[in-house]
C-alpha cells in the first residue's frame, strides 16, 4: 500500500480553493460569509467567517464523504495507525457514545471501570447496554482512583463471558494508565471488542517514551480528543477503528447522533492539527514533557505539594504514567484541590484544568512557555505561604464503589419522585451527580444512594466544586425511583 503524504491537508486545500471561486451564496449559513452579522464578523474575523460554510460538492459531506473528507480520513487513519478514522464534530462525547453504541445493543453487557466519563454512562442510557463494573482501587494518599487490575478484569470476564465489549481509560484524567495491551488480549480471547477512551491520550500516538496508544495495543476502537493535547479547535475529535470493526456500520451509528451540518472550522482544524502532529509530533511532545518535568521538579521543591509521575508505577493499577500530565496533590497544604484551583483563578489570574478533592491538574501543551510555568510555580509557593493549614478533616478519597441495582437506561426513564437530598439514603438514583470537570459521576442512574455518597457530595459542594447533573440545579433535591419499583 502506498504511503500517504502527511504534509497534505485535503480539507484546508479545498477550502482555500473554494475561497478563490467567489461563489455567490444562496445557501446556509445565513450570515453569508459574515456579511449578515457584522458584530460576529468583527469578533471572529472575516477569514474565519468566510470558511464557515455548508457542505457542497467541492467540500464533500461529513455524513457520506467521497472526496476531500474521505482523503482526510485516510490520512488520519494512517497517522494514528488505524484501519479507519472518523472526523467527529460533536466532541469526544459523541465519539465515546458512538463506540459504545456500535459495540453493544440493548441488553448487551459491557465491562468497564466505574471511573468513566459521564459520556459512557450516557451511551448506556441511549442504547440500553448493561454495565459490569471493575471497581478501580484507590490511592487514598492522593485521593484518586487508579486503573483496572488484570485480576479484576479476568474475574469480570470469567463471570460475564457473554459481554460484548470492554472499555478502558487510556489514560485517566490524572495520567494513570492500566495495562491496556494485556487487558486487550484477555478480552479478545473471549471475543469481546475493546474500546479505548483516549480523550486524554492523543499524544500517545505521536510522542516518544510515552504510554502505548490504544491502536498500538490492539484496541478495536478509540476515541481521541484532538482538541485537548492535539491542538485542534474545541469540540473536534477523531474516532479510530481497527481491522475487526466494520467502518460502514460505525458511520451509520455516528450519523444517528452527529450533526448533518458539520462545521468546516472544526473539520479543517482537525486536518491541520493531524498534519502538524504527524510531521512534528515527536518534537512537540518532547518539549511538552520537558516543560511538565521542569514544573514537577520546581513544585516538589516548594514543600507539601506533590507533583507525581512515574515513581507511582506498580505494574498493575498504575501500569504506566503519562509524563506530560502535571497532576499536583494539595492535601498536605491543608487545601482541597478545588480550593487551590479557585485561588489560582481568582487571585492570580491562572486557570488550571480542574481541581477536585485533593488534586489540581495543570494542562501542559506546546502552546505553553517557560515564563508561564514559572508564574504557576511562584503562585503555588505563595499560596502555600499564605493559606497553609492543618490537613485534619480533609477528605481522603474521591471514588466510592457503587451498588448498581437497576440498569442505567431503565432507571433514567422510570417513574421517579423528587426528594430532599438528605432523605434519599437507601433509594435508587435516577440521575447523575458529578463534579465537572472531570465529569466522573459520584452517582449515576440505577445506583443505590448511600450516606457516604451524600457526604461526598456535600463536601465537594462546600469546597466549591462545580457539581452538575441533577434536574435541581441547586442540588438540594434528587430524583429517585418511586417506592416499590
């Protein structure tokens, strides 16, 4: 097979040719290359508005690509080592949901860790698949959930040989990687598809000395969030498939939910970013690693903070670690991660990715510079000096093993009632409760509510986490299944 030129950018090239054609637009969008909305054009610029266009013959169609988008998909597939790559413009959420919906029908079982993004459980609600959770172990000192153990996966497969698929995070938000290659081999021995949620693992495909990527490990499908570490516009991602998956079926699933009006701003950003990573990825992510390591070293010299890395590796629950991640534990400062997050933003004009019970994550990319890293380090040092307190009373965990009583889809659509949150202990939840980010539910539909869960919700609310999910925006009431269900 002839190797494709990764310098090519078919969608960008087609858009540039289109701009030279000076086509008179009697189609959508109604702003007509920006002329109909001057305020928006002044804000975004004419160059941007001129390529916010509709699908047409010269530009192909995302739902059924036959020309430039098809060429761009082939280039992306080769760059990522996949059989096929789909351009996703509804975010990595839609890529994750398309993986699950492609692999599982209503009533099918899927093995997965409980510390998944809500998009996975949303897919179970949409499609009716049944979760079989491999509850991850916890590092109580850091307050984070870890990867799936091989023992836990073997047990789940042995007890559920009829499961159709297994889903794995590669990596978690914090940079923790399970042994994806061994887990994939176990699942394949039983004829199960392996789905990799690589929302935080784009760089694994292009950097050196990083954890193994989903496709390299033999996964059947992978959702890759290009807009995170890959440099494309927010909401743009790739869905990759391997040799054992029918891409025609996957496209049908994608077209059930993805927009028929794909944004060419998002599509071109994927095309351009794929080219950049394919050509320059090794150098880019070597620089990112060096910046992350510099920041880790400096932060660990401050005292009390712990910016962790590969020293955590234990060969099982932490099989590998993503060294581009700057994950920082704050508990010994006597502050919850979300408190440090808020202080950095409100008092130092520094916006990190997220803060939770015990950690913050500062996302490092090729767009960062040494000066900004020094500013972050200095701010953290000053926060320790100004705010350090005794850590007594700090919550030591984040993840609580759930008891799944009812399938997520059944619970979500069942008859329900709204109760004051403190009166819901022992009842079955019918909605989500989570901190966002990272978007891992504390409670999900179909799970029994415990006092421990409510204490956790109250604690993260008190510390200032953004708690989302319930119908009641103030999180004073929860929807539960009606008595006797």
